[in-house]
C-alpha cells in the first residue's frame, strides 16, 4: 500500500458527488451486523447504482462497456454488467472518480515471468475498504472476542507497503488486537526464535492469540521445527491461514498443513480459519467454523455485498450449481475501480459458498483472454 498525501483539496471533493453519496451509503451498509442479510433486491439496486457510477466516471471501463453495447439503461441485472479480467489490473489503471482521488496503491505479488508487470489496484477511499474488511474479519475470525493478541507471519504494512494482505492485517490489528508482533520481514525472513518464544510465553501466561500467516510461511516454519511441538496454546486461540497450497518447489494439502499446525501449537483443526482474497478484490471470503465447530459445511462464505458465480471458461455462461467453472465476483467494495471481476480461479458455488479447486491450468481460459482482448482494444489509456 502506498499513501498519497493530500495537498490542499479534500479527497471527498475530488470525486463526483453521486459517487461519494453511494460510497457513504455502502460504508454504513458494510458496518451493519452480519445477521442483517441483504436481499437480492437490495443487492441488485446497489450493484446497478455502482455500475452506473463506474460507467460515468471510469473512462477506461466506459469505453469497454460501450464496445460491448452495454450501458446502464440497457440492463436490469448485475449479472449483465461487463466483467473485467484480473489480468487487466496488470496493464490498466482502473479508477472510478479520477486519479486525483487515489490514496493507496496495492500491488499483486507478481508472477514467475519477468516479462509481466505486477497488477495494481488503486484505492481512492480507504474508509470504504476499512468498513468492508473490519466487519468481515470480525464476523469470521474474531466473532467471540473484542480484542486478542496478534502474532503474525505476514509482514507488517511498514515492511510491505504495497501488499493488500499486510494492510488488511495491520488495519485489523489497529482495531482488534491487544498487541501485535511481526515475525516475517519484507524480505521473507522468518524470526523463528522470536516466534517460538512469543507463542510459548502466551501459553504460559494463558493468553489467547491469533496466529496469522500464509500457507507457505507456516510450511517453512514447520520445516524449521522438524516435528517439534510447542506448549499448547490456550483454547481460545485461533489461526488465520491464507494463500494457496501449491508452490514452485513443493505442494502440500490443506489437510496435511492443518494437521501439522494443530499438533505443533495444540489447537483443534476447527480453530483454523482460511481466508481467500486477492489484490483485485477489496473484499475477502472466509471458511470458518469458530462459532459452529461441529458444522461440516465446507466452502468460503462471501460477505453480503459480494456475489460469486462459476462460469464456463469458454462461453462465460453460468454453469450448474454442482459444476466447476472459473469464478467471477461482483464486489461492491470495488466501487472505486471495477466491481465485476473475472478471475482465473476455478471452483463451484454451492448454496452461496465458494468451493475452491485451484487455478485454471496453463494459459488463461479462453473467456478471460477474450475479455482482456476486448478491454485492451477499447482503451487507449496507459498507466501514469
């Protein structure tokens, strides 16, 4: 994340009034208790308002939509709003409201190819992002406690200023932690000795902790421990794990990782929460059983302001509920960029929950490639 300091003009005056009104309404909606579920009609109304704002005030996206003969008055469902592939964030600055309103820049972690630029997401209203991430984090990671000690294997925002994940953890810690300790630096170096001491001290003091990390940060730490088990953490502790289970050097299954983590710190597997997110989406999805430890229902739950569909990778038409497809998200937290995002992730959507199956193998799915080609063809705008 990069802060862009304001000059003499308030950021709220830099965006069109109707966009600011909608953003303010969404902030209030995001902050409402999760038990207040959104009806399809409520979501539809806000989604179409968001599309109208993005069509009017995002010139790159507007040209893309016009090239597909889609304008706000021609559609009645968010499902028909043109989708932008995640690939587009590597090449285009998708800003709704103008570059002068941008306050933060998040970058993707890059790819194995040195020829591809990292994607970036320009954020013009941090308060909207905060409202989204905090209520969602509270619901799924800390539903039963006000504050807890954070012990992080995710680098701090100071160490990783362009990381949306680091920023998310930092904002959550500012609001919900009784203290936070960071044990991985910006170069990916793990302070294993300090981490072990922090966890053992918490165990001896009977202090609940939230241990956070990516899947392979945990894998590297467990490799260093070589089977060593630590003192059992207090039963109110929990773990938040994020990221995939495949890497260049090795793969690991989710079950293997969770079993090893459980044995190492003495927590039951149902105390582990999985977070699914990406730089291109400002909302996250969680798979959590903290409040219902005996529930067997799997899958990641989206927040009420996010809708997910599985699509045929060639036609981009919806598949049946029990079929796999590439995942498309309509995220109202993306008001400042583009809400309807087409990913390269594969999964099923069953009863509203997302069941992830990995990435589309090899090259981009043809539907994503076609959408990207149309977007690039419609745009003459380059990055600033």
